[in-house]
C-alpha cells in the first residue's frame, strides 16, 4: 500500500487534517522532518488549548489540555541511562539527534528523551512544543541549583519564549545575569522575585508582567517604577521614604503608571516616619480617580477607572 501524500494536500485541506490529529499524532508528525514541523507550526489552527509546564526539579516538560482531554509528560534523561530503555527511534530536534521512548496510551503517556544536559533538553523540547501547540509556557518551576536555573532560563530567553507565570526564588544569583534576564524575559501574567538582591542593584524591565511581586525590593526605586506598565504591583521591604512615595503618586497623576490598578508598598519601620492617610481620593490630569492609603509603613493605591 502506498503512503498517503499528506503534505501535498491544499493548505485548507491540510489544516482540516491537522485539526483532527490527536496530540500524540501531532507531536509525532512534527518530529518526522523539518518540513512537517514547518507545516504544523505555520498551521492556522491548533486543535487544543494546551498548558505547557517546565519542572526543572523533575526534569520534565508537561503538556495538558484545559478540559482534561490529555496529559503528556516528556522526561529529559541522560544518555548514560540509555541501556536501561528499549529505545524505539531517534528524532531530530533543533539539529540534535534525540533517542526517544514512548510509553502509555495515546492520550495519557510519557516520552523519555535523552540529552547531554538538562537545560539543553528543556530548552529545545519546550521551544518545539510551544510552536507545535502555539502556546506560551504556563509556568516554570525552578530547582535548588542556581546553575541549572540560570542556564535553563537563559535558553528560554534565547528561544524568545513567553512565560505566563514565573517565581525567581534562587539565592545568590549572578546579578549581571539577572540584569539581562529582566531586560529580555517575557513574563506575561505573574512575575514574583523572591530572592534577596543587593540594594544597590540597578536594572530596567524590558517587559512588564500584568502582576508583579518583589519580596525584597530594597533595590526598586521610583525611577524604575515610573516606567512600569503592570496593572498590579506589590513591593515588600521597600526602602522608599514618604517623600519618594508622594512623588510616585504625583508621577501617576501626570501620566506615569498608566495601566496601574493596584499598588501596594510595604516598608520596614526604619524606612520612614510613621504617617497615616486613610482613603484620600485623588485624580489624575486625565480624569482617572484613585484612593490612596498610607497607614504606618504601608502605601496602598487603588485605581477606579
């Protein structure tokens, strides 16, 4: 029996076929050749809304649909463990020949892939799957190893991948590396920075998330905040004094922080004199109203419209 010339179908017919493929079939087809990868990633239709999660601690890329129709775990393993597996075949991913083993059912299965390094495997598998299913990385769970975390996140940035939710928790991160990350990283929804950073640290955000939380924000100044396009910002352990907070509110009145809906700044007791302003309404030059509270060492600003 001759093989069906799938890629010779007209574009509209090919899209219909791709729409009907199961996720495993779509993955398998995308791995067959550069040509099939190109057709799938350029398709006008993706058949599933896919959550793509990177777990650095487990060394996996997890794919699932929002309606629980499928779950696929892709494990990044070492070539040193190849002898323990019955390798079915190898695929070419980003110019790398990758031995791969499939186990499970068509809608609930695992892929075990073998790479020379964990960051490399996570980078290229995540990039490939995000393009196949036309989705962002939903979240990225880090590890206890700074080197693994930094190398993996740098790889995702090099692939120009977007991340919905990210918590940077590693301690003693290289600050020059972190500057580059904050300039280039695209976190679209939630970014939390939980690591302790030198108070003299200076950087800029190249891409502001919808919601930003910085737990140790001694390094965040008014000059950094006024460039923000985030809707929600929460700063803990801030060193901005009352004058800096007052100037920040004035900046908002004149047009800075235009997307802001909620701003909360918590300061240690030594950050400034205690002052209370309870629910004062203010208005920007463009007519937008907000409520400002300064109780003890916490500033909260809520924008109404």
